[in-house]
């Protein structure tokens, strides 16, 4: 009976943590979406709200990281249970970094508006990569919520598509700056936004890899298996 009770309490503790992680995920997704809206419209108030919201995400990271650490000490999980807790800690870190990248996008939107630059063309430059990263983040978080390793495996290669789009954007912006030096300031802001979006794609891919680690016990980071998956999706 004591062992059964302990097991039930562990499951309850872990489920509480997972629920709060998914809450954090929802906040981060909204932060990214609102940052891109601010970049598209030049809404300074919205950009400032995104920047202020980063403090909430940071607090959640600290709280959840502490909760996971205490869970390991109190329950001493093993095997799959330990993988779940360790993966959750890594997901929390990636979510916090997505929040950081969203804040960078909001700052760029604020800076462009402050200089009085019309930013609709700049948004169009990153519209495709933004949609791709947003979809990847949403689907990776869905795979984590359902522990769906099949979906997670399908997602990993999508990051290579985002990387390819970023390189294309970078080449185009460099060309603009070389042809007209007056575009340098705005082009750099747009480049920083594109890079932030590309990094969000990286973090989303990480989350998908953690799902595979939990479900299958395989760490595919930096492996030929991950590389071949990415190659298959870009062909």
C-alpha cells in the first residue's frame, strides 16, 4: 500500500507540473504571435506588452525547474519516469528561450516604429518563415502534450526548411543593403527578426526530439538519424 500511494502521488505531482508546462507553452505561443502582430502593424503598445510578458515566462521557468528538481529528490524516479522529468526540464528551458526570441521581435517592432519606418514590406519578408516556425512550435507542443513520438519524428525535418528560408532572407536583405545603403537600418532590424524566428524553429525541433527521448528512450540529437530525417523532408 505505501508503494502504491507513493506511485499515485508521484503521478499527481508530475501531472501538476505537466499542466503548468502546457500553461507556459500557451503563454509563449501567444507571445510569439503577438510579437509578430506588432511587427506587422507597428502596434507599440502590443510590442511593449510582449516585452513585459517575458517576466512572467521567466518566473514560470524558475518555478517549474524548482518543482522538477524537488520531484527528483523526493520521488527518485527511474527509467521512463526519470526521462519524463528530465525532458520536461529541457522543454521548460526551450520555452523560456522562445519567449526571449519573441521579446527580441517585439523590440525590433518597437524600434522600427520609433524611427517612423513603414514596416509592412519588412513583415512580408518574414511572413513565410514566421508561419512555418509558428506551425512547428504548435505541433511540437501538441506532440509533447500527447507524447506522440510519431508526430514528433515527422516534425524534426521541418526545421531544415526554416533554416533554408532564413538563409534566403539573409541573402536578399544583404542585396538590398548593398544596392541602397539607406535600407541598412531597417534591413538589419528585419534580419534580427528573421534570426529570432529561425531560433524559435530550433527550439521547437528540440521539443520534438525530447518527445522521442521520453517515448522511445532514444536521444537523436546531433545524430545521423536526425540528419537523414531533415534531408528527407527538404527533398
